């Protein structure tokens, strides 16, 4: 406890922190050192102005002193008549970037044990917490050391806790706080927030106009001059047009004379320095762009322009008008706008601006006529799209004269009226005048002749006079023409001059075909039936049809013929609508067929009428108003066929049948006589019973394969042996020019028939101009691969010797002779 020295406590007071770099207080010093302490206190008071010493106390610990202070943070005062109180250790200051390491910061002691019997330790950031190893303490002496360089920009202070334990590990004192403050040094340069600052300002801006602001930062302590920044402009060229506020970094204009057309962009070099401008520095750039204002009016490059163009054309460019403007290209301050003030009262010309070159493009929007005017003198002015700045000077060439010379060319004729519409009555006779489709030649100073031709006349209905253009009909136009659309017929007429090359104009002629009332209405239906009782049925509904188109058709007028006044006593007509009427009986009349004469009239101008016959059958009716079955014979007459006409038709048919009967009987008798003459000499032979049922040899087209008459009796064929002309050609035989075989002599007796047949077969087999009789013919290809075999004898055997004809013996007496000829012998 330090009882041998009888220590006393002396409180060292210090001035506010603003007047000190940091000093330790509360120092425990023995009495025999009091003289030394007084001298040290005076020196510290003179240097720091922050320590007050008593006659027995000392406060040390300022970095740089040879002997560090010794702290007794746990020492208590005398117990008699005094109150215990805890010591408060002031912060210990140490400079960052300390290079003499390890560096002794302070020494702490406890007076409860003898020296060497107390163990000291510290804890906290920089010791056992990140960043570890920055501080350490000698556990026996209590000296606290700095082991590594400090960086205030990373950590500006450290708060540690000090502990005092006896050798057995028991706590001697309560833990106390130890705060270490890192003193800043100017070890960081200021840094601009960006390398290049940009700004814009209108050209011609007044002095003091804000442009932009430069900003910089410094990582040093902002409470010291290490972070006190000052801005300046190192370079901006001449003259000096911009300034910068040294404290805020704002850049402003300082004088007039900013002209974008002279200098469009300014490059400034900026500097910032700490220590209020005397410390570390950094540089950056500032790019200031002048924004354009319309302070230059556009001007023509010449006072007068001479251009040429052809007449009778439109939509073509005549020429270009060049202008100059010093303002920013592509901006509204630069874009030119042209106006024609004088010289174009009819609006033949227009002028537009080329957005790329800013030139005025003069064009013709309405065709020019050389014969009317051969030269135009235009007055054109130019100005910008944006209004001109008030301080800008006026343009000297803002107006120009444009002379346009018109060149004469051959122009196409012009129809006086196109399209030409006219009308013509339906069914107009040939050579009826339609219209005169004339044209004029605009080239009045050139003597030229015009010719007219048709270009489109689908019905070939019209005829055009080539010299005058007069159109007339050349035939009657059919009302059913497919080229008659809604009553209009359209034709196209061409006219051309005789210049070289000629010019042609096209005209359209539209002819309205006027409907003529040339058809009377027709009754529909022409017949019908009525009940004999007037109060039965609904009457007979009658209508009418008219081939004419409106207004020459309906409404139709129905009337009983005035020529037969007695009709009105028994019959009546009541109009239903414009096209139908109803016929009724006034009182009961005799049943049967009645012929009524009706007069029909349409509504055309002039009206057409027709008197027609109506056949009305009057019959007995049932309750439903329909004729009873007993009256069906009477209704036949309603079809327009009388009973007498029906009798005449039946008699004519009967007479026709009677006249045709003898002809049929005579024809049949002659056929029987001809059949009896075949092989008359062989009545006892069965071969006369061979009948020609069908031709099976060469297919459907082989109708002349052989002459069946050769089998007839020779005595009856003498008259037929004379040649009757060219023999028929077989359709299945190939065409060729081989000479036909000579005619063969006919057999004269029955015994020669066998030889005749054998000779005929041999001749047929040896004839190379025709195929064999049973040749396989292909009429249509239906595929191959059939499982069925062929039925043709030419493919089923190699010769007649392979055929077995013995079966003919079993076919009866009719085939006995054939069995003798072909059977085995």
C-alpha cells in the first residue's frame, strides 16, 4: 500500500480539450521528488498551458518526454475524516503514423501491494479485439506500449480497460477505463469527386452567371487545418472569363464576351489544396460548353438566282437556293425557312428546306403553261425557325430574287369535258348521234392536227369520226349486254396530235341508256279456277309482268275489256297492290270454262297496254273453297286445251298407227323369205340351222372379221359375187399398203363347200396384213398378276393338233358335220 512513503494525493486539473493536445493527470509522486516535480510542472505549464501543480504532485505522459508518468488510478486517500472517491483517468493522446516502436505511452500502479507483487493487464480494441496487437502492457511494471503505427482515418480512438491482480489471481482493484486518442496528421491529399466536371452556359451570358460546381474531399480530421480545402483555377486560357469560389468550388462567369461561334468549348484546370491552401494539392478538369442562341440571321449567298423548268409538269424540282448561317448546325437557330413573297399569284411554286444542307429547294406544284407565261420573277425571303435574338444584327442578304424561265414543250391535247356524260334512248337506231367528244391543243404557237380513235368499246357499238371526234352508233345495242352496268355504257376515246413524238390524251365517254316503254305488261297466270258461288273461296289472284325497267313497269292497271260490256255484270276486279289484282264473281254463273278478255296497262310514258284472254274454270267447291273432284274434267280446259282439240289429237295418233302397220308386216315378210333362201339345197343337212347370233371374234370393234355370206348356198350367191367396191377394212388390223388377195371362186356344189371352207381358212391364216381371227387384243390395261388363266386359244395351245374335238360327237346331230371335219379320223 506504499505506507513507508506516506503518499498524498494531488489533483492535477487541466484546461479544456480545445487548448491541449492531450495530457495525463493524477500522478502519484513521493515527497523527496517534489522539487523535481515543481520544475517539470513549470515547464509543462509553459509548453501546454493546461496543467496546474501542487507542491507534491506531477502530471506527465505527453509523448516525447523522457520519463513517462506513473498513474495510481486505484489509490485512496486517508480514511480519517475523508470520503473515498474513484480516480478518473484523462485520455492519453498519441500521434498517428508513430514510427519509433514500441512506444511507451503510460505506466499505471496500484498501492495495495509491494512492487512486483501486482499483475497488470489491459483489454479492449487494439489488444484482444480487432485490430489486435496494437497495444500491450508489462504485467509487472504496468507500462503500456504502442506496438504498431496508428491511422486516425481508420480508428480515431481506443477505449481499453485496465486490471490489477495479486499473484494469486485475486482482484486488487476495480477495473478502470483507459482511453487513447489518436492525434491527426496531414497524411491525406484532397481528392476531387470526379476527374472531369462539365457545365453549360448560354453564349453572351452576363457576368456572375452560375456554370457548375467542383467538389473535393479530404480524409483527414475535419476539425483541423489538415482538411481545410481551398479551390482555384490553374489554367483557362486568355481572356479570364471564369472564376471559382475558393470555399464552395462554384464556377461562374466574370465578364462578357462568350461567343459560341468564336469558341464553343472551354477547358479549365482546377486545383484544390488542404491546410487552407498551403498543404497537399490535387487537380481536375472542367469542360464548359457554350449553348447556342440565335444571334446570327441566315443570309443568301447571292442576291439573284437564275433557274429553268419545262412547262406542263408538276412535282419536279427547279433548283436550289444556298444560304449561310453561323449558328449551331441542325438546331432551330440554324434551320432556314423560306417564303415566296411576290411573283407567284397562282401558286405554281413551292419552296422547302433541305434538312442536311439547309438549302431552299424550289419546285413546281402546279403545271406551268408556256403560252400563258414564259418567265416568273419571284421574291424569296429566308429566316430561322427559332426567333432571332434581340441583340443579333439584322441580315444583309435575307432576301433574294429568283428568275424562273419556262421552256416550251409539246403538250398533250386536252378534252374540253372529261369524263363526258350523255344519254341515249334504248334501242337507238344505227348512225344515231351520241356526242362530240372534242379536245383542244394547248400548243397554240404550234400548228398541229388532232386525231380521234376508239380505245375501249366492248360491244363495238360506237363509231368515232377521226377528225372531229363526233361519236355515233353503228348498230343497235342489246339491252341484255353484259357491259351495260346500271343503265350506263362506258367507252374510252383517245386523241393525239401529229407532233414528233406525238402526245396522247385519254377521255372517258359515259352513256346513260334511257329506258323506253316498249313492252306491254303480260298477264300471269293466264288461267285459273273460281267457285261457282260468289261467297266461296278467296277469288282468283292475278298478276302482271313487264320487261321494261322502272318507271315503265308497275304499278299495273287491270280492267275488264270495254269491248265486252257484259263481263262487268258477272265479274269484278279489285286491285291488291301495284302488281296484282283479284277476280271475283258478282253472282252465280254456269259451271264450266269461261273466256274473259282483260285489258292490262303499265305506268310508262307513254303507257303500253295489251288485251289478253283469261281462261277461268267455274266449278263447284267444297267448304274449303277448293273445286270438288267431279269438276276435274272441266279444269282440264283451264290449261287452254278444248275437248275438240283433244279429239283431233287422238284421231291423228290412231291414223298414224294404222298407216305404219302394213309397212311393218311387209318388212317382216321379206325377212322371212330371205332366210328361207340360205342353203336351200341342203334341207336334209343340219348345217342349214347355223344361225348368226352374235360376233365374238375380235371384240366390240371387229364386226367385219369374216363374211358370213360365204356359208350360204352357191346358187343363191351368184348375183352377189360381183365386186361392190372396196372391201371393208378390219379395224383391228394394222394399217398397211399390202395388196388384198384376189377374189376366190365360189363353190358350185355342196361337195365343194368343205374345200371352200378349208381354203378360206388357209388364206386367212397366211394373210400377213391382218392378225389371226382369235388374236388376243388389249382394249384397256387393268394391271397384271391375275390368278386366272387366259381363255384365248392362241395362248392356250400351239396348234390345232393339240385341240380335242371329239366332244363334238356328244353335242347332238347339229354338230355331227363339224365332228367329221375336225374330229379324229
